[in-house]
C-alpha cells in the first residue's frame, strides 16, 4: 500500500469515526417538546412555565439527568385545534420523547390521548383537567401541577368555609378548568352559592357581571380567573369600590403572573394556592432568587410547577441513564418523584397526579408595594377524590 493510499484510508476511518461519534451523541440527546399557551390573554401563564423550565435546564448546563436536552417550543394559542396540529408535529416531525407545558385544560383534553397513544410521555406542569385525573388516566400521562382544578378549588372552598362566609357569589370562565373549579369549590363549601356565573373564555369586560353580583348582595365573592382575565376583573372590582369592602377570595387570579400588572390594586384579595414565593424551604429560596435575577420578576405557581417538572425529569432521566426508549423504566422512574419540590411536599398518587399542600396566601402592602404573604396551610398532602376512578395502581 502506498503512503497516499494509507493516508486516504486513515482519513476515511477518521471520517467514519467522527460520524459514529456524532450519531452516538445525537442518540444520547433527549428531545423534549414544550407545548403551552404563549400568546393572547393567557400567554403570561405559558411564558412563566417556559421560563422556569429553561432556567432549570440552564442551571444544569443544558442537561437533564446528565444528558444533553434539546427543547422544541410550540404555542397552542389557547386553541385545541392548533394544539393538536402542534402536538402532531412535535411527535411525528420533531421526534420528541417527552412533551411538557400544558397551560389550559381544554387544550390538554384535546392532545392528551394523541400524545400518549403515540408512546410519548406527557408531563403537564399546569393543566390538570378532572377527567384525566379520573377514568381518563393513562400510563404515560403525568401532572406535576399544583393540583387538579378540583383539588385547588376544594382548598378554596374550605378556606371560604373556614372564614365563615354564608352567602358567596361564584364566578369562573366557561371552559373545562372553570367548570372544574366551581365543582371543586362546591365540594367543600357547605352552603349553596348565591349564584354561579360562567363568563365566555377570554372575556375582558366584567362591568355587567359586577353590577349583577352587587345586586345579589353576597357577603363574599369567589372567583377563578387566570391571566389577562384576572387583571381586568380585579381592576374593575376595585373600580366598583368593592375590593376591601366585599371580600374577594380566589384561585389563580392574583399570583406572580398578574400581580406585576395589578400592583396595589389587588391588596386585600385572599387566595388559595399551592405556592407562594415566600415559602420557606431551601429549594424555593434558591429558585426565587435565580428566577428574579434572570427575568426581573417573582415566579408564579405556574413557574414553580414547571421548575419542578424539570427537576423531576432530571431525576428520572438520571435513573434510566438517559434511555427514553424503555417507556416502562422511564415511567417507573417518574413515578418515584425523587426530587425536592420548591412547593414543599410533593408526591404522585396512583393516578400520576400530584399530592401537594395548599396555603392561604393574602395580597398585602409591603415595603416595596403589593406582595404575596403566606398565612396558613389549608390542606396538607391533599388527595383528589378523582383518583378512585383511575384504574391504574
């Protein structure tokens, strides 16, 4: 063999070795889809989810479980039809192994079955529609969110009951999560609501409804309004002279996504929540400091749950050595929930939805303006009644 031929052979071998190493590195990389609401009145919720997840990934040098990850982002635009198309692209074209995000319940209801039926793990960090926590549960479906709408609003109903209000007016948007919210509230609030009003999803003018609730003369108002709806409702409630006079109790209405827009307008509101930035544990102190330093704002419960989702995936992928092809092993690793939550207690129930603690969080005037202050625990390690409808064990 001539020297030239020998050099050519060596070059070919090096090229082939480089290609093999590149293929090995590509196979070691885990592709994760993020599907959430990133635009419109609800876009702040999805953005908080995305920002918190990416913060966790950045803190781990763009790896989870020691394995490089590539995140593919998609905006569902709060449209089930758009979400189904986006999910199909993530699964069929982008070849993701895991999809996280999930901001609104009606969207998750549309995509859960197509995603999990394709053998892709769906890990929600917010939307937790009641049907999927019950008889619609599935082996590859997980929710690390701050409880189902039933759970968190059952804590809201309990708080309202404990505060002694007898005539409560209830309002929520007319979609899956809104209906679940009212159902949850009524499971623990022992009196019949004065009225329960469902407004169109994305409605931003509540002047007529506020006039109606004033005429009903309740002794408290209970609402579930997330995102842009929350900002408008609370501002209009204050403008009507009601906040501070007629108690406002809510879930997901005044939180880290809406308080920056509301400021002191929201002072006096009472909330039931699975998270507050002032929760005193090492994980949360680190998370709040890092989130505020990177994004210039305090994290919401949506951000907290999404950060936890990344921590969960970090622990699970480490257990399986980054192998996402063995779905049974990956599922078993996820079910252990072997991570420290920024929200305090967290573990999965048999339906693979979370068991969490719920707190009373008030909006108060602090030294730097309006802030969220944890007052007490309402429920501890609270179990959703829907779990009994889930056939998984």
